[in-house]
């Protein structure tokens, strides 16, 4: 019953969605090239590398901040929470290089930052990643993830994070939003 109520509320209040300020830039890996190979982002934005080549590639940051091996068709997402210049390469093909410039001039929305972090770190629960809108049903700001039939929300009443997996229909309290912001690097 709770699940049906939430689905009804989502459809009823879909029109009150808020456009996100965080962005995700896709880098295609094809013909042994990162395309685009130079990107400028704001703090809180993410990059999603997609291997469109027939060979295995990686997106490996020079200082080992991140690294991911990608088979054909696989992708890897990383959110940038600290300004700076980040260079990366393919560990299988070191001549393949890219640069990401992250600016602190863009404003970061803590809820968007947290949701992007949760999608990147818990894709088995919150998929697909990269939803560009937030839904509101006071006191909740939330996202619905159709692939995993789950919800992630922040309540303005108690400033807690909540989640629900559609198959169990139980709303779970994950704790204080401020604690999660620290964990996610969104402060």
C-alpha cells in the first residue's frame, strides 16, 4: 500500500521537479582516444567514461585518486568535489591521456552532490545514475530510480536521509544528512 501511495504521489507531483545544477560529462573511449580529452567542470559535477572500443581500457588518475578498468560497453563515473586539475591515462595504453579542470566557481547543491555520490557508490541500489531532476513532496526532496525500483530522499523536517527499495515497501532512516555530507565530501 505504501508503495502504491508513493508511486501515486510521484506521478501527482512530477510537475514540481527542480532542475539540477550538477552536470555529468560523458567521455567516450573510442579508437584509443578519450573524447573529449580536456574537460572543464564545476565542483560537484561528474565524468562518466564509456568504453566504446573493442579493447580493454582504463581511466586512471595520475595520483591514483581513481582507477577503473573498462571492458567494451562498460562505464565508470566519478564526481569531483575538490577544485583542481586532474590528469589521467589508460594504464593499458599510456599514450592515451586526458585532463579535467575543476572550478570552484560553480555553486554546489549539497542534495545533488549527495545523490550523485550515492549513485556512484551504490549503483546496485540507486540506478540509473545521472537523473537531472529532483522531485519534491514536502518535506521530502527525492529521486526515484526505476531500474532498481528504489527511492532516495532528504527530509527538511528532521534533516535525515531516507531510502526505500520498492520490493520491501519500507522507508528506512539512514541517519543525519549532515553526517552523509561529510562522508560524501559534499561540504
